[in-house]
């Protein structure tokens, strides 16, 4: 019950400050833009293919979804602490775990709705406006895309709670959140590439692809790109993915493990936090 | 039944000891005033009772058990010393949110807003509230769910004189219904009449606990009898001669210290003479507080 009351406040906050609206619109506009103008560099304007659209969308979501999730949740613990309401809430019949789950449920719903509304409306537009598009492929790939983007967002929400429970000040939490984003979205892949280049032959090549599993954004991209087109040209670290002996189910499971581990870490750091 | 039982608490923040050997209890329908200088450990005591801190040594029992139990928390109200609430919510929304979490009935919310004098501002965002209004909201919050135990950390901060008086009366009526209350305050005058016992903390040590009369007796601070008298100088000399502490005041007034037991006989002596007015000043809470805190400082009570 209490989990729901906390979640409910987060959801109504998300509606009140127009976060939900803003994120949904942003996703819808970007998705529609990518669908229609994504292939402009190749000299043509207009919808090219579902595979190309999803591939571009996945690259976009890799940047955007973690950032939005971190922004949404980085102050959820430390912010309450600064306002004195964390202290107060903990004198209520409400456990720290319940508080955390409530926040997660609220933010999770906002993120899931925004992803669904934003990317879903883009899918709808494609389905309605593009002549003879394969509706079944469209549906399957967008459902997979929306679900995995939501899951990716949840993983980063959970990371945001870890930071927020560790940080003593809101500004620290904000800094840490940017750091986390930077590491997973930019640094990790570069580091992995560097590793590939410098470790020629020394590291067991069978092991390398598994390193991708240490970055949820890479798992997300694999899920969407691999699911589409066997001959899609994979660039950068994604080329490792083709050697990964994990099926779709394995990738989904990896993302869920990420979520579970991060939520557990958040719970642990919130428990350890001194009030 | 004992609502609170703290026994032999030693509390550390890291290496720093902030409470030493504290034992305190609170009965149903009792109001305990907790007084002490800044940093004496008052808020820390409250946090222990609330289960926000675990005692480093010693034990805390609230309603006969651990304070972290949900059922016990429902019966407990707390006004923290500084809380700003959620600036973007209105007073009504804020209180509803807390009522839901506490499992208190929502019909109570408007009643409480009315009780603390916020009914007119209940639809406004807390962001726009003045300090005193926020304090009132905090009070309303503490009263959600008709708690049997109420912890008020400096409840009068920011309240205007009339609201302060109303708060004291509210405390009185809650006490009559059997609520146990701990009240921390730096404002001593005015609170005396509403507390059953006072506890005075200094540097984490309990200097004294008891009713005001008990404390006054312990300390041996005299009452002062002030009389308007026809021949003050003569009486001044006479009483000083007998070893009394006497002060001459302007307007033919005389003040005599009356230590315990001396009061009645002194009054009798004085009333035989041309006395036209009598006032008796018993030692106030302020006097007692000063005495204990200064004593503690002199005997090196710091940890
Ligand atoms: N979170 C904390 N970490 C370290 N020390 C703390 C912490 N909270 C309080 N203290 C220390 O514990 C001591 C007691 O603090 P406490 O807040 O209980 O004082 P107080 O009596 O409520 O004072 P005030 O009248 O100023 O509110 C102080 O020396 C304070 O510095
Ligand atoms: Mg305090």
C-alpha cells in the first residue's frame, strides 16, 4: 500500500511538472524525424526501411534514455533529505525498501509511459502513412524496441538511486549522474575498442564479446540491431556482438539482471545511509 | 504504561560522544519538557526514540518494544526541527500524502488544517508559506492519526504569540486524552504551566529530571518575597541582621529571599507590619535552567 502512495506522488509530480509530456514529445519528434529524414545523408528523403529506422532509433535511445532516467531520479533520495522529508518519512510506517520501491514504481511508470507514447506514436505514424510497410515486422520491432528502451531506462533509474543514496548533497548526485552517463554511453565503448586494439591475441577472443554485457546500453543496442537484420553492418564494438553466443533471451535476461543488481545496490546504499 | 523507556544510553557520532548515560521515561498523559543548550543532544534523544538512530549502548523501548515497528509508528507523531516539505505541493496535498502513508483517515486532514489555522491557505503551494505557516503544517502533520506519543522538536519556533498559546492549550488537551508528549524548546517562559516534568541536558548529560517543584528543592534556589512596606530601611537592617538575603527596591519595596521552609514564617513576620502589597516569586524554569547549565559548565561537564 505504502509503495503505491509513494509511487502515486512521483507520478503526479511527473504530470504536474510536465516531465511526462516533455519526454513523450521529445521521443515522438525525434523518432518521426529519424524515420523520415534518417536516410537524408544517403541522398533520399522519406521512410527507407524499418531496419534502418530501428538502428538509428537505437543509437539515439542509447544516448537519450539513460540521460533522461538519471535526470528523473538523481535527486530522489538526497533531495528528500535536503528538504527534511526523508527524516520525516522514515518516522512513518514506511521502510526504506518500500520508499525505494515506491520511487522506482513511480518513475518507472513515467518512463515507460513516455517511451510508449513517444515511440509508439512514431510507429503508428509509420504504419498509417507509409504505403505497403510490413505491419507485422513494424509491430514486432517497435514492441521490442519500446520494451527494451523502457528496461534500459529502469536500469539507469536504479543507478540514479544508488548515487542519490550515496551522495550527501544534491549537486554531488548530479555530478555523479553525469559521470555515470558519460562512462556507460561514451567511455565504455572507447575503452573496449582500445582493449581490442592493444590486446591483439593476448586476451582470449572468446571472452571479449562477453565484456559487452558489462554495459547495459550495449546490451540494448545488440537486442535491437541483432533482432532485425542478419546482414546489418555492425560497427565498432557492436561487431563483437555477432560472436556472442547469447540469444535474444540471454540479452533480455542480462538487462533484467542489471536491473535487479542495481536495485539491490540502491537498497543497500539507502539502508546504509545515515539520517 | 510507560510510553518511552530509555535506559543507560551512550550515543556516539563516529568518535564523538553526544549522549552519556541517559535514562529517561515517559508515562501516558505526561508532558516532558526537554531543555538544553544548542548541541546538548535534545534532537539526538528524539531520533533515538523514533528509531532513526540505533543506540550505540543502552536500550530504547517505545510502547514496550522496538520503535521501528510499523504498528508503533502509526501511533507516533513527530514534528522535526526543520522541514520544508514539498514546495510544489499545496498544504492540503502535502497533508493528504502524509495521511495516506500513515494510514490516517483523509477526513482528518481538513480538520487538522483548520485546527492549526491553515484552512484559508490549504490550496496554496507550500512554497509560498511563511515560516510560521510551515511550522503549523508540520504540527498538523504530527497530529495525523491521533498519536499516543508526540515528539515536538522546538514547536514554537516561528509561531506568533497567540499561536504559541494555542499550541500550549492543544498540548494540554492532548495530555488530558492520555497522549504522552516530549517537548524540546529554547523558549522557557510560558511553557512551565504546561509541562509535568522537566529534563535538563547539558553536553549530552542529564543534569536533572523532575517536576519544577522537585528541581527547585534540589537546587535550593530561594523564592523571593516582595513587599511594599512603610519602613523599608528599618526592615532591611533588621532582616539582614537575622541573616536573611534582603534587597531594597525603589518605591519603598523590599525583597527577601525565602529558602525552602522559611517562606511561611517570613511572611508571617512581615505581614504583622505595615505591609500594603505582597508578591511571591518562585524560582522560574529559567532560573533552574540557568543554574543547571552554568553548574554543569563550571564543573567541566563537557564530554
Ligand atoms: N549527523 C550528525 N553527525 C555528527 N554529529 C552530529 C550529527 N547530528 C548531531 N551531531 C552532534 O551531536 C550533538 C547533539 O546534537 P543535537 O542535534 O542532538 O543537539 P540539540 O540539543 O538538538 O541542539 P539544538 O538546540 O541546536 O537543536 C552536537 O554536538 C552535534 O554537533
Ligand atoms: Mg535540536
